[in-house]
């Protein structure tokens, strides 16, 4: 082949590659730069679904990226792509609130905001702009004014699949938690290690480290959120227990999955279910529960039945003196309204606190005389902080409200405002002719 033919061949190959790359893009720069001129294309390419409130279903592989009300910059761009995995994006859903009810009255132009959010998404990862990806829009309708709209989630959900790596042998020493641990692994801890190495489960040693430095909770029961992305964190607690079985003060373990796949509308306050309780010794019984409870359900909607599970566990062990709650910081507590039914200290171990601490769990720890723990924080003097009116947690100042709640003094600093609706869930339920039950009926 002569030099001219070679150059022509290479040039032609480059054109083919460039044209292929452009053809794979779903949204061109011109579309994103002039969204109003392409409004019909956006409407056709992103089908709209209306829901009352976007519920973050944690099963499956996905990442939630938050923008904030009427904003397009991401607040947690470091969450994509998932660290340590080779992923392929499969679906993108952009979440808005439908306020005002008709888009023509929006203070921020709808198509402009949509285009800017997509631009930020594609700048974060160009692979997210591809014809192979399914795109959707969700409009949340449960808001009658701007303040209510601001409390709801605004951002994008990116679903993905993980490229399957070559099979490698999993050993307990390969877990970061145990790389410097001198405690002798057991057959059960090796089983838990293999479970935790499954790529769909997250863990960052938060739970293991908290339990390892907090050993003074006598006669305790361990309550574990066993929904979706919490499997890895929950397994950390059982892993710790398997390596400290002889000295642990934990008597019972409860795994809850928020209802055993029960339909959301049937999740009545205090009667959601999906709760499984086992003796902490021998640990082999708890390990067997892993897949059993997982197969029963992984959560469904976002809020969880933490209080119901705590009460059920204490009913199974009335002489317990402390409760250790392994909680998902990102989820709301659907039954917080029943907090008065808990008469033992709850020590809350929070997982997933990168974007701040959810005030609902601060209130659980305070109202029960318990404590609050993250990977880096141990807050054991909440009552003293409240008495002195100097409540500062993770650089956020809290105040005590007339409703006896601890909430951020700056309401704009509360990134979990969408959970406020669950502080008095009974007011939100439709009135029925059913006989009124005592507040703590579910503990009987």
C-alpha cells in the first residue's frame, strides 16, 4: 500500500470512528444548548411519570445524584461512578417536583433546567449520553407550595450493571476491615466475608469500627436494617460479632426488610412486618438468616419500620437494657410517631453519612436516652447538649422545637426535610371507622 493510500485508509477509519461516536450520543450539544427549540424531542425521549413522592428503592444497582430544588449542579458528584467497579450505565431518571402544577408557570424554565441537568450528567461521565440508555422523567406531585416542593428530592437516578470480573478466590484477609485484624477467623466469619464481597453490597467499615470501640452496652439487642444497599453494613455487625462471640454483650439479633414485599399502601403504622429475630449465639443461626430475610424482601419504598422492629425485639427480650440500631441514614423512619413506645436507650449507628446526618436518627437517640455514632463521631451526651442549648452535630447547629424535635436551626441545612412528614404519621393517614387503638398496641 502506497503512502497516499495508507493515509486515506487511516483518515477514512478515523471518520468512521468519529461518526460512530456521534451516532451513539442521544443528546447533541445543539439540543442541550437550545432546549426550547427541541422541546418535542425532549418530551418524546424522556417519558414522564407522575408520583406523589419519589421513593428511593434501594434494591438493584444504582446511584442517586442530588441537585437540589431548581438547581443543576450535583451535590455528590463523587458518588459516580461507583468506586471499585467496572460499570455500564443502563437507565437515567431525572426527578423534578411538579410545582407549580403547570410547567408554563415554573419560575425556572423547565426545558432549560432539564438540559442543564443533563449537561452536568454528561460532563460527569460522557458514557451517560448514549442511545443504548433508557431515559425517564419523574414529576413529584405531593406539594402545594414552594416550601413543600423544596423538601422533596431533586436530582437523577442512574442505574447500571457491573461487568463480571474473572472469578477470584475470596478470603477474609482481603476485606479492608480485617486486613490488620489479629483475631483468628472462624468458619462463620469466612462465610460472612464471602457474603460481603458480593459486588452489589456496600460497606466501608463504619459498623465494624463503631462496635469495636463501643463495648460498654450491657445486655444489648442488635437491630439491623436488612434492606437493599444495607446488606453489607449489616453483615459488618455480624462479622464483628462472629470474631467477638465470647466477649460480646449482644443477646439477640433482629433483621428487618420493611414488610416482606408488602405493598406500600398496606404498610400500616406499627404493623409493617418483615422482622426476623434470632439469638446471637451461636452466630451460625444469624448467618443462616442472611439470605432467608433477603429473599423475603429488600424494602420496596424508602421509609423503614425501625421503631416497630425495635419494639418487637425488646418484646422478645424484655430484660434487655440497650438497643443497637444499624440504620440507613438515607432512609426515613416511617413509624417515628411511635417513639414513645420505646423505653430503652437506642444507640444509633448511622451508615451513609457523606451528605450529612439525618435528623430523624438524632431524635431517636435523644428521645430514648441513647447515643449517635458514625465512622468518625461518637455523640453520647445529647441530653446534656440539649439542656445547655448547644447542639452542634457534624458542624450543623440544632434547635429544640415546640413539637419536641431537634432540627437544624437553618432549615436550608436540613437535606433530609423530606423525612419531616413522618414525625407525625398518624395525621397523614385517612380517617377510618376502625376502633381507635392504644398508641403502643403493636408492643402487646
